[in-house]
């Protein structure tokens, strides 16, 4: 077994439903946190924390403490978040970024069979990868939504305007005069 000095640093998110280690490092998952609140437990230089912003995030870190830091976003809005989350967001790449991009426009349904679910997920991954390649090699950068719309427009047949058919004399409907039946005083109706 390797000691902590031989292991690389760990920083990332953990599924809330994944099995967590028992003992002092187990986070208090039963606690309900308010917005902006955080809780962390430490064991042998491993920190497991929980923080709530819009939703609850559980994370693990061997490198950073659970201190709150203030950051600014692209719109120069100040925001307070835990230090491990700040570093995770700034260095997030690969699978985590791909899962984030795929989750923006989910297409999977619970009713699909497993092989269809895998195919749909594979298709979404292909679209996200091609989106990155398109933005890398083209000067006009698109958002993921605009890229998906453009792909759909290219895959689907072009929309053709319906032809306006002008009615001819033969195809026009003419009203016919109804005659009363003899001996019956009821009004006569006829279906067209």
C-alpha cells in the first residue's frame, strides 16, 4: 500500500450517492446546507467537503483546505466559494468538461432500451467533440446550441415552400339547390 507521500494529489467532485469512506473523513451527508454553506471532514490529509450553491456539491481534496475564497466571473460579479471548487473549475478538462457539455442538452430517456441509450450518448459525445473541433479551426465561433442547430439543418432535407395551387373551374365547389320532398314538411339537408 502506498503512503500519502507517494500518492499524487487528488482534487475533484464525488457523486453524492457513491460510497464514502467510513470514519472521521465521512462528510455529514444527512445535514441540509443553506446556500453558500460548507462543511468538511479531514482524515490523514484527505478532506471530503460538501458545499451548496444552487445545488449540493460533494468534493474531495488532498491538496487544499476548505477555506472560502472570493472570485470574480466573466461579468465581474464577486462570488464566494471553497478553494478546492475554485481550482477544480479552473482546471476542469477531459471527461468532466465533456459530461458538463453533454448535460446541457440531455437526450436520454429512461424508457429507451440500454443499447439505444448508449447510442444516443455516443451521438451526443460525437456532437460535442465536433463542436470543439469546429471552434478550434474556424474563426466564427458558435455556441453549442447554434452548432447543434446548424448540424440538424445540414442533416435534414431543405425546407421547401408548399406550392400554392390555384383552383381551376373544374375543381371549384359549386352549391347545388336543394328541392323539397313531396309530402314531407321537414327541412331537407344534404352533406357536401
